[in-house]
């Protein structure tokens, strides 16, 4: 059986005044390669045919981390604490998500990816967690190196991710200041931080739609349970896409 192609969406990067391009942290493609997949970077494009070809080429897809999401896509004006966002990327990824989800092929959202998926499904975002006055939020932008676990999440019983890990709690890293506010349609919450921030969702009617708020790719080299999320993605991308969210052996 051929190795599956795993598409990974990309961020915008500006090195200096003369160099602009696309970027992805190397932890993403290394985790996919370790799992036996072929990573393929997907720069934002506008052309309809190009997006359709992305959908055809990829056996599974990762909606990756990066910039904030433009709040116009969830009906809000920019908060004073919003970070850099790139509308072109948001437009592309929302279109890509809608096309790709129709195929029922595996989708894995990471950090910004969970937020983008939620927005694409009609949900909204907290634009800056520390600024929300009606809740006592924990620190979600960790002050220690990226690969190290930072806070605990509680996994919902009978969720796919709890089944993969065989436990109800896990320590994860944390590199975000935005989070899901109103949950999008067709999604179910499968992990929460102690302060109530949504840390993982799954698709109700999609055979393999998983998204997490942390960065498992950066923990995956030293933490086998995080690598297992990529192993499962790659394995699921080899099989018919109507098998449901079951642990693939």
C-alpha cells in the first residue's frame, strides 16, 4: 500500500523587507514522516481548480497553527489584543475545509486549526483569553520551551481521543491566546482545560474529524502518546473514510 499524502496548511512569514513566503514548523512534517505519511505543504491559493486539486491529492489533511483568525469570519470587529491575521489564509482554509469535509477523508486541526474549523462550522472565538472579564482563565501561552507539557486537560469519556490514550486526563503544551467561544455546528467537545477553555473537539457526523488546541507535533518526538495522534491520522488515511472514529491498529 502506498504511503498516504498528508496535506498541511501553511502560515505567512516575512523574513525582512525583501523576503516573504510560506512557513510551517518542522515538527509538523517530522511527526507525519515518523508516522509513515508523506507531508505536503499547502500554501494559500485563490484559484478554485487549485483548491480542488489539493483535495484530490491529499489522503488526509492537517489544519495547522499560526496566525489569529480574522474576526470578520465570525461576525466580530478586531479586539484591541488581537494579533496578526491574514485574511487571505482564512478565506482559503475555510473554502478548503468545506470542500475537504465533503470527501469524508481525515481532518486533523491543531491550535489555530481547531479555531478555524470552529469558525468554518459557524462558531465564534474568544479573541484574547486574558481579556475576558467574566472568567478566571489560566495562562495558555506557556513560558517554558515548546515541547514541554504545561497544563492538564480533561478528556470526555467515550471520546475518540480518550480511547486512543486510554485515560481521562493528559498534560499538554499550550501556545495560544485565542480559543473557541460558541461551538460550531456538527462539533462535540471532547477535552477541556481546568478553566473551561475548550481543548479538543470531534465531528459528530464526520468519520474522522479531530481538532486539538495544543501542539502535539512539538511534543511528539519525546511523548509517544502525542505521536500516536499522527500515527492514527496516517493509518486512517490509508483506509475507506466511512469507518468512523475508531482506533486504527
